[in-house]
C-alpha cells in the first residue's frame, strides 16, 4: 500500500491550516528504519510509540509508556499511520483539533528488525506485524535492547478493538531510565518539558 493511501486516515482527521503537525511529504530516510516515542498530554496522558515501516510510521498508543523491565507488559493500542516527519514533531496541537494537547519527543533512534520464522529465516517486518508478532532491537537515546510487539486481541477480522502488548525481552543491559513521570520528562530533541512546550508553543 502506498504512503498516500496509508496516510489518508491521518490527513482526514486534521486541519493543517490550524495544526502544525506535518502533512507528510518526506521520502523514507536511508539510514535504517527509525523509531520515536512521544509523550502526548491530550485528553488522557499517554505515550505514542512509532516504528518506521516502509514509508510511514506505524503507531501505537501506550498509556503507561514503554518500560525497560521485562516483567512489565505494556498495553499498546494501534492508531493511524503517521508520516515520517512526525518523528520530529514537538509542539501544541490546538484545542478542537484531533489529539489536541502538548507533544514532546521523549526518545528516538533506529531499530533493527529481528523477526524470524520457525526455521530461523528472516521475515519481512511488515509481514510479521500482519501476523501479530514482531521483534526488534531499539537503539535510542533512552531505550535500548530487544522488544516485542504481540497482538492479543482483535485484528482485521476481529469484532473487538485491536490491542497489543509491548514488552522488553529478557537479557541485555537495562538502561536505567524506566518509564518516566511524563510531567517531569524532558525531550531528547529540545530538552524541554511538557509544561515548557505548552508555555512556549501554545496559542496565546
């Protein structure tokens, strides 16, 4: 599916005359697939976890945020695909717009797909997501190591809302960052907190 088609839902929910969110024009970056974790102080505070898959960012809302503790199983609810430029988005989405609230870039970096079939042969990452289980290694400023996304409810033909679990795999080093207090957390892009972004970038 082409990016134009994949981004139709994203664009349909937004008025780009009001929001400073990107509309999606950038070509895929060449330095390996990217990931970004944003903190979003909207109607409910949550983390947005995004992985570059081909020419879009596949996205999940993670209410409690990703954890570097393998014992933590984090609920991850899929949202619409986002454009690649969203990796850099930080600012205030106006009230009345979809997702109105403040956004900071909590972490970002590259990731390495690790999905294999039962014979140990590599599986295309998009295909592994379609089948409901994908493993990958994050190389971010804060998050490091192997993680897995596993669908446990719903899906394309399911009546229930689709839901996944985001879990760090055991082994390797722990970064020591854990899941931060969102209101104290600072952007890896600008060093600002949510409150600072709201004050500096907000309307009026």
